[in-house]
C-alpha cells in the first residue's frame, strides 16, 4: 500500500470512529438530560409537599 492509499484509509477510519463517538455522545447527553429533568421534577414535587 502506498502512502497516499494509506493516508486515505487512515482518514476514512478516523472519520468513521469520530462519527461513532459523536453518536455515542449524543445518546449519553440525551440520557443525562432525561435524568436531570426527572430529578428536577422529583425535587419540585418534594418542595411542593413540604410547603403544604
């Protein structure tokens, strides 16, 4: 394999791995947002109960 083909293969591999990581990051951020929203709802519910 020549240097040019090697460079192209590496770039393709790099782009694929970067794409996988970006998708994984999106999933993780989405899950975190859901957890945070749930905890905020729970905290608000407890606050409402404490004021009664």
